[in-house]
C-alpha cells in the first residue's frame, strides 16, 4: 500500500518538476483476462460436486508502463479469483506483484522495486515471468547497471524473490545478491574493432543468504555460485559456452545432500544462406538453486536450467514435453535447417524447407561416496560423479524431421514425423510406469482461398503402447485476415487401455482481432494430468466448458 | 579508466566470494537433543498432509520422524490422509485412510499438492502451508516459547466394550483476547499398509509394501472444528480450569494399543494453535 | 483500497499522457543475432517506415508471418524502402537455434534477440506474433496481434499509405 502511494507521488512529482518534458511523457500498457466457465461432464467424470461451486475461474492482469525521458516506472496488477484449472492453487489472490521505477542513461541504469534479470544463459540467475504457466520469480530489490565504456556492462542486483502472494518477512526466505560483467572484446581492445573474429566474455557471481534454524542439519547460511561464459564468432561459425559452479547447497530439491553443483552448456553452430546447423551439449549436476532451501515445487528458482530439445508446437508432438532435471542430466541436441533452392527438381518453384532435429538426454552416473552411505542419502555428501560420463538411463529422446513446401500460390503443406522416447517415471514422477515410446506423424495443409481467406487443416496421429495409448487429432481453421478466425478440433484418445476413458476432447474456438486487441472464445474439453515433479504431487483435473480470453496492448 | 573498472570489478567479485561462502565440513547433522519435559514450554502441532499414492510423500514422513526424535513430547504429529492422493484406488491402495475432519481441513486450508504441512496452523507471509523442508525451522522458531495455555487429558479405556472416556482440563495462563476452541481427535500410530514411493533412500520404488504409517488421523472426536473452551460469551479467566468430557466407542478396525488422543486449543480468528497435548488411550 | 488507488493512478496518467500510438519505442538494450549488445534506439530507417515483429521458434504463426514478409521483402523495399526487424523472444533454451533457423530459412531482414523479454515487456506485448509499424520518425502508428494468411497485405497497405505510394 505504502509502495503504491510512493509510486503515485513519484509520478505526480515527476510531472510537476519536469514541465518541459510533459509532452514527451509516454504511457503504454496491456491488459489480459482469461476466464473459464465450467460445466459438469459425465464422460470425463466431472460432476457438480467436483466443481464444488467453483464454476468460474478468472486470471487477469493489467500492466502499465510510464516513461518520461530517462525516468520510467511501471506496475502490474494481477487477480486470480479463482485461478483457472491447471494453475497452482497458491496463485489465488490479487494485488500488485510488480511495481518498479527506473532511471536509465547511457552509462548507468538503476531499477528499484521488482525486476527481471538474466546473467548469461541464466545458469546462475534468471528471473522471469510466464503468464501462461503462472510462473513469476521476479526479484524485489535493486539493480544497478553500469556501462563505463563501450562494450563493458556490469550489473549488480539484490533482493528477495516473489513466492506467489506470500510476503517477504525476516527469515521467511532467502535473500539473493549477484554481480555480472560482460566484455565485448572487439569494442574494448584496441585494434580488434574491425576483426572478423568476435569475442564476448562474461563472468558472474550469485549468492543467497538464508538463516539456518534447522534442528537436524548444520546448513550453510551463505551459498554462492560462479559462472564464466564466452561467445566466439568466426565467419559463419558461432561458438558459445557457459560453465557454472555452486558450493554445497543442501535443500529439499536435492534431498539435503552437501555435494557441490556444476553445469555446462555449449553450442556450436554453422550457418549460411539457406543452410544452418547447430550442435548443443549440456551437463547438469546438482544445480537446483532456490532462494528457499525448504520449499518443494516449481517456485523461487534463482537459476534456470534450459531444456535444449526442440519445443514442439503441434498438439500431439507437444504432448510429452521434456523438462530439465536440475539434479542431474546430460544431453545433446543437433538441428539442421536446409532450404532446397528454388528452381531445382526438389525445390520446385518456391524452394522446399527441411528441418531435422535430434536430441537425447540421459541421467548422470552417480557413485556412492563410501561403502556405508547410500547414493543420495540426506545429510551426506550424496554421491560423486564423473564429469564426462553419461548413464545408460535415458530420460528423453526425440528425433524429428519436418518438410515445408509451398506447392503453388494456393496451397502450402507441412509434414512432420517424430520418434519419441519419454521416461514418464522420471519426467512426470510416475515411478513404475513404462517409458513411452511413440511415433507421431502429422500433416498441416493450408489452402489460400482468396488473398485474405484461407482454410488450414491439421491431421495428426500418435501411436504408442504405453501410457494412454494411441491418439488421433484433427483440426480445421478458417481465417479471414486480419480479423477473424474459426476453428474446430478434436483429439480422440481411441487407444486408451481403459475403454471408458476413450474420450473425444473436442473444442470449438473463434476469435476477433482488432489491432492489438484479441478476443477469443473456446468451448470444449481438456484432459486431466497428474504431475509429481519438484518434490510435490499435484493433480490437474479434467475440465469442460467455455474459455474466454481478452487481451489488449496500447 | 578501463583498468580502474577491471580493478573495481575484481575487488567486488573477490569480496563477494570471501563474504558469501559457507563451506560446511562434516558432520553435516547436528547432535541436537532438546532437554525434555520442561512443562512450562509451548508444545507444537505438526500436521503432515499426505496420501498413499503420493510418490513424493515418504521423505516428508522421514522428516517428521526425525523431528520427533529431536523434540520428543514437545512435538505432536498428526498425519492427515486427504485429497486426490489419499483417494482409494485399485488394490493394494484400496484402503480409505481419509476422515471427515481431515477432508474438511484439507479443503479449508487449500491443500492441493502433497506433501504439505502446517506447524501449529500459524501463518507466515500470509500462508499456513509449509513444505517439509521448512518444518524443522518453523518448529525451532516456536519451541522455546513459554506456554500460554495448558491442557491435561485423562482417558479411561474399557477393552471389552471398546468405550473410551476422555476428560480434558484446559487452563489459560494469562489474560487472552478473542475466542478459543478445543479440538480433539484420535490418531493411530504404526499402521502397516502400502505406500507409493519415488525416493530410493527411503524404500523400494515404486511401492513400499510394508510402509509404516505414523500418527494417522482416525477421527475428529468433536467434529472438524471442535467447540469453545469457554462456553457462552464469557471472558477467559486466567488460571481457571475449563473441563470437557467426551465419550466414544473405538472403531473395531483401530488397534487400541496404538491409539492416542490429541487435543489442541486454537484461536477461532486465525486458526493458530495455542497449545497441544497428546495422550495414549490406555496409559 | 488498492483498487481505488489503481483507478486513481490510471486516471492521473490518462489525463496527462498519450497512449502508445504516436510514441516511440522504448530504449532497451537487447542483443543482435551475434550476441552483441544492441540498443533499440538504433532501430531507424532514414526517415522511412519500419516493421517490428515479435516472434519465437515455438510460434508457428510467427514464422508463417515472417516467411510471408520474406517472400515480398525485396519488392516492398523497392517500392517503399520499408525495413523489417524481427525480434525473437526465445530464451536460453532455444537462442542457439535461432541463427541456424534464420539462415536456414533464408530470411533477409534483421533479426534481434530478446532472451529475457526486456523489449517485449517494455512494449507491452502479451501474445505473439505481435507486429508494430513505425513511421519515418520512429513513432508507432499501428500494431497488430496474431497472424492469418494474407494479413501481410493489409499491413503493407498501411506502409504504402505512410510513404504515399499507391
């Protein structure tokens, strides 16, 4: 409350004292509301008593940014009353989780309040917000960014992190502080300005403080981590690497072991017009880094371990997504993009696009620290692990090929095949369940009826003997650019081992877009899921009903 | 200029390094034993919300047991089976450990994911729910406080009729504002039944066949929300004994040798538990 | 009470200020495709219009839109001198794949990286694709969210209107 008042005062005073600039003041913002109206659905087992009076879920926010010369300030109001299905019930609440003011010049930038920051790839520190997932770990504190000379950026941050609606109180959770420096050598070293080899180096240190009042363990109150990174460009090659190290950090996420943590992320890419290739390698060992060692679940992360496999966007290819395993994983990813040129036999009149992607993630190898200690035993060093060894235990494998082809001015087609291995026992916390081995194939055809009207059809199939068995999906979407869309879709779980669960998940959606305003309505069903990751188990209930999304930016 | 920048940064980093590293050397576990039996200290209630199909719950059970070893009688544990993961499903998970009181608390306090706990139902930063990694810290914060109320439980158990008579005597030790309820419940310790598990250091994955379920809530003796300690709208008189009597017949499924009565006094305003007491029924 | 303040604040702002239309893009430091720092004040085009489009690898319609832009880019540049910037909001899980995709697809326009969504937040972009049209003075004159087949022609009409070409 007091914060808000200050904020208001700041704005008023800035408009008063800076009369000359009043005309240069700018304001922009955005609003969004996602509403769901539920109804009972016998086939999905949704009864009136299950809905239990919670017939409506509403997630909404309003975001305002104010800029006056070098000064800017912003705020976001959020209301989850009640959160829509699939969101963490701890989201329920309303208020201003994001309030900030900043002053930025060429040499210095200062932010107070809530902010989002990332050091390098985020292996040590990344605060971000993802509305669709209900995730927000913003820092509430101060940030100073210095750019003393061209090519040098130094950042310092400190604060406490957002944890749903729980206020920060003394000792209630940890405090985070960090520094980062980045040097663009081509701009800082004399004689390198025009070099064709470009090198950027960076280093960071992050530390968290949390009091130790635990009666069982002797816990470190200050836990710090360090990272170094390099980005080297030479002609058509681009090499990027980042290594991070963290001292002992026993927590609920690693079952209170005292081992140090490490992670390495490396990529090498080559590209020229019409051709691109990238190889990425990753190793993660005990790198969960949260600003509260005691909490379970998906919150209060200081760092971000990126999953490096392809993020799929068709419904069935995205059915089994990979999530990073901060306690240990070793992965590689390879992607190739090639455009068969126009005018060749395979390229045709418009050229043909080919994308090939492979990724695999295995567990790391863990060895017991001594004969009497089990691997991962709480209150011990936990285990030792050879940095270059990968275990036989495969978490995830994805091989996929996609071909894009414009046939003529009226027709376009995409075909994709995906071969998937998904260790559901580890990735969804369903121990004992057999890993999912699936083939997925799809085609996406666009028919341009007139210059503004078109019809798009998707046909997808997922074949597997595990989990919920085979799925088929069809979708037809009619669009009138740039304002209207209508879509009909059905996902049919025809291969579910339980005959009663062979459901159709149909949806009908329509939407209207005017400039930066979008209104969309979806009527239909969503399937249920049980997820047991991050040390907690949560059920996402099936739902049925109407979803409304209104979004606007100004 | 450039050199200065590098120098400042190097200084900053090294200061940061030295100041902010706590490398812990073994032994990692503390040898903590609380001197037991100081009757004038507050007792703490730990509720462990769990379910037999919740694969991440066994480590929380381990934590509760460890804490009980540290705090002894000063810590009273109730394990509440409620919610989706406690729902009976296909054998061997077809036993129903849920109770009406447990279901009411589960939904009232908004517990959707498991494991979750509450420490004397006190809220911090606006939430009563505590993850098991924090239980020790929260309990440690309360354990040295002086008690504000005192509860004495007397039980008479007749084996032949399985009838259980309970008498509680509650005494407030100072002037208290607001109103307080007394809640009684029955717990059964050491029920052996299967439990799903995903932590190899606790037991076999994916199922521990002979898991020992500790301190399981079996029944709310006086409903889910208890009854007022002081009847009517009378003010609390410090030092006065407020007595309550209860009589129940023990369900034939319960093992009387493992049953205890737990009584706690809580504020009806914020549900915070002032004091808790536990007594084995046949002691 | 909070809500009241919020409304009050909005009122204060609304009475003294303009909306994003006819404002310039905020000053934010993001990255070039090569990983170097790039200040958004450098987004200029010698008095000619600029199209600024937000996209990501996981967003199918975004890539369709940019493919459509690319198909006509040469022709559009000749006619109006318009310049296109495509801002990828991919985070560290996929930034390494952006350059190979851009080159693999043969896109001719400038691509920028916004891995921590700093520009996306500053410009209040909720959903992608989200496309802004800037006039020759760098002022935002139009914006649009979503992409449907053929929408590029509607956008180009606006570009032509700006430079007075028919």
